[in-house]
DNA sequence: TCAAAAGTGTTCTCTTTACACCCATGG
DNA sequence: CCATGGGTGTAAAGAGAACACTTTTGA
């Protein structure tokens, strides 16, 4: 049974952020190891006494000082037995989203102090290991989940103008959206509500009213075997 | 880095089969270990030199002499650090389907010779480890995939009467189906075709024509960003 | 001729699409 | 008063749901 011992278990996180109509992915510069100096996904080995989730959360904190507000398991990469040139490693990849409040990266010369940086999804460099492939899969997951789960809200501020939501969908899905139909559809779902907050004005044009995602209402609907799907012409 | 070494990696498979309007799951009786004599999912530790997929395939062969015709990764269980009472194990669970040709279990007194047996999904006993939870998740996955991917065909014979497909959907989704609407919808998708095979007669009633799933046609449609969703009233 | 399962069309309703003008503000 | 983005309704087409009788076979 000696063969069993030597498979190492890692976690990696694909963290998406959204700012100025652009989708970003969080990367860190590897400080040592076979890909020293190369950009990779934040992640690392799982410790004996921690759960997988704890491992990801810890790594995100250590490597980027970031707290995500959506996290789910994506896929476990372990079919290429040489994906790490040093030894056999399988990696459980996690898919995460941050909203603008958590977008800023902590400047931390203190702890692990690796460089962490946001990269536009259209501009991801060559990454270490099989991480480009992982990013691709995560991007795909984001696109499809967006159409049947309300995860877009985790990339926006708590209160947002409707146009932000429109833009997020059209940017991420890379499709044009009919503003009228989109608004009608989203509002018909019943879990996006106008707030009382005063309208905001961003420079020019008519001020926008603010909306928010009502999580409770969403879950209430869910338990009544409710299902939605957002598609466009 | 000593903590890292001691996490063991296992794979488990949830294999579904379908016979006589009933959905079955394949279980094996544990021969040793902490759950000796208890039913569990087929699976075992991943060897140093094999991919995850190879590990599942091998275990299915060894423990049940079975070859599946659909296999995909389901989820990786590693948040309960005591899921195996002996040591820390994470398990990559796979979701598999067999069609009637592969349904029979090999009688194998030779190799690993564990007892393998099909259990109706409605009649799963208490399993070892966290395997009841895994089965539940797989069952959920099967239900939802059935509505947007043509995986039902992997549970049927290559050629099948239309009523088999109807029954499969209504049994697995636990819903009544309007036969006329179902047939119209499926045939409108364009990848289920009537064969030239002579009708078959099963005892009583009008003989049924046989249909088959045209994989090539399905993939051709897929690449044209085709999407389907099967829902019922 | 009866029992059993297979095969088939139409209407109504609801959802989705396409499409263009006015409104509120700042400069 | 102009530029900029926000806000809104209606008609036509398509998809989904409801619904029942005829056909073919074996016994």
C-alpha cells in the first residue's frame, strides 16, 4: 500500500471579480517551486486536519488576503499524473466570486506576501501547471450558471443600478441583450427589488434607481420547485 | 510538510442501471476494514501511477466485473475529515450509467470476489462511510441531467420502443408524462430516430416500433449551440 | 371480441421575441 | 438646449399544455 501514500492533495481557487464592465480572475505569482516567478491560481496543499473548504479559504487569505462571497467546488483534476512535475498531485478546484467590496487586494508584506493580481479574462497569461485549462473550465461554469442561478449578484454591489446587471450579463455571456426584455424577465422572477435608496447619478444621463437581490425571496421560491432560465435572442 | 503526505485519495462510483421500470444502484459488500460486511459503493484507493478515471474503471472491473457506458466526475468529498474512521481520506466520486447489455454482474470467484449487487434506489440499505449521502447527490444529478442531456439512452438498449423512454423519464423524474407531448418533443429534437428493425411484441398489445439515439446527429447539433430542456406539466 | 399497449392532432395559453420613443439629469 | 444614459409597452410568433380516440396484436 505504499503507492497510496504519495498522492498529494491540493486545492486551487478560480476567483472572479467584475469591475468596469470587465471580468477579472485572481492570480498569484509563484514564489518557489517548479513554476517560480510564473502566474498561477491561488491554492496549495491541504493540511491533514482541515477540510477542503477550509484549505481554500485559508489559501485565499494567505496568498491574496481576500474573502470571497461565493464558493463552490468546480472539478478535481487528477487525470494527468504529471500535472505537477515534482510529484503526483491532484487538485480540487474551487470556483469563487467576489463583489466590489472585497475586490481590493490586501497589501500584505507580512505573511506569505506573494504577489496577487487581477487579470482581465481576455488577458490571462500563460499559467503554471494545468491552470489555464482550469480557468477555462471555470469561465465556462460561470457562463452557464449565470443563466440558471442568481450568482451574478455576487459580483455586484449589494445595491446596483439595473444597467449594471444588464452589462454584467452581456459582458460575461458575450451577447447583446435587449434591455426591455431583460428587465421584464428579471423583474418577473420576483427576487430583484427596487430599493428606496435615492437614485444615483454617475456623471451624465438620467439617474438610475437602485435594485437589490432578495435572497430570502429567492430561497422561498426555490423550495416551491421554482426554476428559471435566462436566455436571449 | 509531513501533514501533506497522509491524506489518501480514493475514488467511488455510483453506477445506475435500469430494468423493469426500476432504477438500480450497484453496491458491494465490504470484505475488510471498518465497515466489513456492510454495503458500500464500489471504489478504492487511487494508485500512484494511474489517473483518477483509470482508478474508477479498474475498481469497477475488480469489484463488480462491470463496464459502464457513461462516466463522469460527480463531486469530491473531503470536508468531513473523519469520513473514514481510520485515516484522512478524500474521495472523488464518479457517476456512471450502464445499459442492459452490461447490467449483468460477472460471477467472479477469482479476483477480488467481493459480493456485488443491484439495489433498487427506493431500497438502499444503510451504507458505510458517507455513501448514502453520495448516492443521494448522484440521484439528484441523474434527475437534473436527464432534463438537459441525452443520458437516458445510456440506460436503455441500443434500440428501444418509445414507451421505454417514456417510462424511464417518468420513473426517474417521478412525474406523470403526457405521452403525446413527450413523443412530439423528443422527436422534434431530431436525434432520436425510428429504425428499420421489425416491431417487437411483448406479450400483449400492439407491437412497438424501435427507435435509437443518433449520437452523431446530437453532437452535430451541439456544435451549433443547440440546447434542449425536457420539462413536463 | 376483448384486453392491452401503441400511435396520433388540434386548440388554447403562455412565453419569448422584436422593436422605438420619451424622461431626467448635468454641462 | 444638447448629450447621455434610464425607463417603458405592444403586437406577432413560437413553445408548451391539455386533452381522447383509433390501431394492432395475442389470447
